C-alpha cells in the first residue's frame, strides 16, 4: 500500500520510517478501539490489528511541489497513493494547505492527513480547500508512532474498500446499461411485431386486424358512421395477362387513391387480395353513398402499370350504422360484405347499401338461437378434447376442451356460428357452466394432465366470476392447478383494472391462465406485464403462414422470444405439418397443439391418449378423430 510523506524536515522523515518499520506491538486492542471511534465499527473499516498484514511503501517529498509531482506521476502510472501525510508549514515552497488542495484536484480518492504542531490555517479552512471532510484528517506534532501507524492502516483499508466498492458500482452500472439495452431491443421487437401484425406488407395500409379493431372502437363511440367494402373489378384479368407484380402495383395505386379521397378522418385498410375496407363518419346513409360513388369514379380511371395502360374499376358495399342501431363490429362487416356481393352481382362499378332483404341468414340465426336455448335439455351438446404436448419428448400435458353442437334440425353447427349467437343472447353463461362441469368430470379420469377451458368475454365479466369458478372446481374435487382458464385480450381490454384483479385472484388460488389468440388482439407488453399469466397461445393464422410469409414467421419468433424473456410458456396452436413442428421447437415454443398430433377427440380416446402420455406417432390416433373442420373458435 503506497503512502506519501510530504515534510520539509529530514528528521520527520526518519520518524515516519521508524513508525512504519515492521515491529510487533502489544497495544493493538486500544488502537482498534481508537480506529472504531474515528472511522466507525463496520466490517469494511479494518482494525489496527490488521496492520501486520499490510505492507506499506513510503515515498518521501521534501516540499509541497515535490509531493504534487509524485501524485501526478502515480496517476499516470496507474499506481495511486492510498494516504498522504502532509506538513502544513514548509518554507520556502507552497504550504500544506495549497499542497493538499492541489493533490485533491489530481486524486479525489486519496486520504489526506494534515500533520502539524502549529498552523496558520484552521482545520475548517483546510477542509474547505482540500475536502471532502471524510477524506481529510489531522494529527498534531509531536505524534506517537502508534497514532501514525493506526491512522495509516485504517485509512489504507478504507481506501482499498472504497476502490472495491467503486469497481462493484461500475460493474453494476455496466449491467444496468446492458439490461436497459436489452429492454430497448425487446421494446423495438415488440413495436416491429405490432406493426407487422397490424399492417399490410404490400401497401403499408392497416390490415384486417387493425380495421376490425378500429371498427370496434368506433362502434363504442357516439354518432353515426359508415363501413364499406371495396372490391376491384376484373382484377383477376390483370393478374392473368400482366402477372402478379402488375396486380400488386395496381393494388398499391388504388390504395393510394382510396386514402386520398376517403372522407376526412376516414380509414382505409387492405383486408386481403383486392379487397379494401373503409370506415368513416357520416351524417346519414345518403351522404355515405355519395362519398363511395366519388371513390368509384376516382378508381374508374386508366392506370399506367409497367408501361401498360390498365382500366381500373371497383364495386362497393356499404352499411350505415345510426347512433341508436346495434353495433356489433363482426356483424357490421358481414352486412357490408353482403352489400358488396349484391353490388358485384348488379354488374360491378356500383355502390349498394345494405338492407335486410340481403340477409337471409337473419331468420336462420334466430332459429339457431331458439334451438341453442334447448340444446342442453335435448342432450345435443358434447365436448371433444385436443391434446397439448410439451416440446421436449412430446409429452401430453393437457387437453383443450372444445364444444360441439349436433342438432336434429340442422345437423352439426359450427362453433363459429353458435358461440357468437350465445354470447349475444346471454345463453353463454348456461353453455359455459355446462362446459366447465363436463370438463371437470372428465378431468378426473386422466392421470395428471390439466384441462384448458375457454371463457368468453361475457363470462369473464360475470359477477363473482372467481367465486363461481372456484365453487365448481371445489365441488368437483379437482385441484385448481389442473384447470387452465383460456381468455382472449378482448375479454379483458374493456376494463383492464378489473380484469387484472380477477386474474390475480385466480392465480393466487392456483389456476393456470392462458392468453388465447395472442397477436390478433390488443397485444402489448403493458398487458402482459399487467395481467397474471402463465402462457401465451400463438394464433393459428400465424402458424399457418410461417412457411409462406416472412411476416408471420417474424411474428411467431417475436412472440416466442417475448414469452421466454418474461418467463411465460408459449403454446403454438394449429400445428399441422412436421416442418412446423421442427421450426417451432427450434424457435423455442414450449408447447404445441394441432392436427399434426391429434384432431379433437372423444372422451374415451382422450383418456387413452392421457394414459399413454407421449405422442410417439400422430397417425396412431387418426382413426379416432372426430372432427374434420379446422379451427377451435372461442369454444372450439
């Protein structure tokens, strides 16, 4: 440990040499107490008895400027001094106060000890010039050997601890910077994934997902608005004669025209292929029709496509939604699409507004609703189960329960048809209770797997939802940890605070929570952090597009990376090919689900799969498959 002695008297230097000579002392205990009183009694301040373990290297300077030069050289050499003992009066050079001040400017970490019998300066004056106060000390001449050695030892230990602490803080700061960079990278990946998920790659316009979200938000607002579907006329002819690149260019140019001439504040989205969606405010149906007719006129122009002249054209189906009318977004889009079909059947190049005569399915939906209300009593409902397998070893860890309805009047009815009707008519609670009760009974036949049950937004917002689910599980004698509650972000978005509290209570009770169809709703880091979740389920549409679209593959990889970074499981739905299995396993998805392993199967087949535990050969269950229709829907 290096110590600097600055004094103009040779005899004093001899005294320092004798003081630091390696001799034993019997007064260590008393000096330890002195050190504890001066510097505190924490473990970082080494006691005086440790002096024998510390070797001191003395450097002597006869004048203040010599001492300052020695400090400067030590800094350049990277071998700084721990302590400097400085005499105050050193004629004819600079005095001890000035020496201490200059040394402090060169080395802020050194401990200074002012040694003097008489001083022209008070300790306060010296401390102000060469402080801080906790790094400057005083010893009066003549001094005791023990006093000097004890002070040097304690301050040297302290200096060493300060250096180690500074190094630790620097390392911690570096790690913090790395974590912040990783956080920024994660946020950038999320932002990119969100942009990709909500925008069309060809036109950079909002896509169907973004359009449906905007329509949902507008439907909750006041006033009337118009929704329109635009389809290009004779577009297939352009693709067939000039090629798909020409078709893509025509789509880009048409999109630009729609964006330029849509009513102020309106939205233009590419829904897929040559179809666009429009959303804009309007005082009435007549005004909305006039706006759409203007758009058709602007699209019915001649376009230059790669040197060729192409005649454009479009048909539009429109629905105007008044302030007091029903505003279900999916139904609004369906009706606008019906109007578009009527426009194209009318000879193209026209605008058609929706009227009830176009919707033959309305009466059918009412009949479906009536039959659904009696489906339980008639014994028409059943559950099928699709295995969820772990990535490693393909172990079956759970089953998703999927609802099926087979009617005498209509035959099998798709969940995509009857679940929305049940949701609208409030029958969803009765159906949901039946599904949960049946699932819990079947669960007791499995050796250890969990059952994953879908809950709709209306069910999730049910009064005392937590108590109701817990009561059902307790009456069935099932552990909550064997029940996974699947919800979509739509179910929790309307009242995020209430949803967060509900999910927290369910997690505290031991239930598993899965966020279904992740990537298609209001996906964000904020939601994932806010809600108590166990896993994310990647929507099947992204899995299906992995092999064809870079965007889908990028979204899948981003979701898996995000889930792993947040300590969540990631279940990939809709896995249908071996290539998808390998790609998802390499990407890090923790669980897989889809036709590649098994279609949804009956209770008996599910029990056999559960007892077998591992999906060795997906073809083995092929004969037991019940369903030929793809997709799960909200309940199947």
